């Protein structure tokens, strides 16, 4: 009898683990991370201008532009100037969003630091995945002190947003900040 119970409980555990593995891809998780670096031009080697180009023309989507609008709305509520949308930062953000599909980190898939996507203009970065609307991602960033600090930073003058939709449907969003 004990052998039968152990067999059945083992079978039940196996079924539960298999179910969790099968349904995990359908359960969209959400996460975010934030980082910045000091503005000390003499300390860095620059890749030069123009910034790192994407292959072809970047058509910034309504999601990207809406994120900038929502960020600027909350900045204005705090009495801060709006960020200018910077196309070069947006291009860098598109690269970083796509890289986050491979490695969700401020370390790039090639092992280099996040700002090496364009060292001459990238000074702060907010990342997120699993959020599908501008309001969702900005609200999540505002709920995190490190993300909120970059959104409310009075020294940054501009930002660029890029997103990438992974093959599993997960949306990765990068916001790059600059002076």
C-alpha cells in the first residue's frame, strides 16, 4: 500500500512540474531595471558622432512616443521641464530593447556595459519587459525609486524610447537618457 501511495504521489508531482513547465511561457511576467553613470566626458572613450546607426530608417512607433508623452506629463506635474525626444537616443534604445530579449540586463549580450551602445550620448537607462502600454511601464518605473530618479532627473535634457517584441510576444522597452 505504501509503495502505491509513493508511486501516485510521485506521479502527481511529475504532473504538477510538467504542467508548470508547459504553462510558464503563457504566463507573462514583468520586470524592470535602472542604471545611470556620471557625466564626466574626460573619463570615457567615445565612439564618435554620428551615433551607432541602425540598419535603415527607424520608424518610432506610437508606443515609443506615448512613453515619452507620459514621462513628460509626470515631469510637468512635478514642475520639471519636458524631455526632448532624441532620435539618436531612440536608436540606441531600439538596440538595447532588442538586446534585452537575449539578456535582460544592463550588461549587453557581448559582455560590455549598457552605455557602449553609444557612449557619447547614453547616460541613463531604464529597462522593462512585459508591459504593453505606456501608462503601465511609466507607472511601474515611478513605483521604483531608481527608475523614478532617472525620470525626475533635472540634469537630463532628452530621452529616447525603443521597444522590441520577442518571438514569444513579450515586449521589451528601453529608455535612454542624455544631456
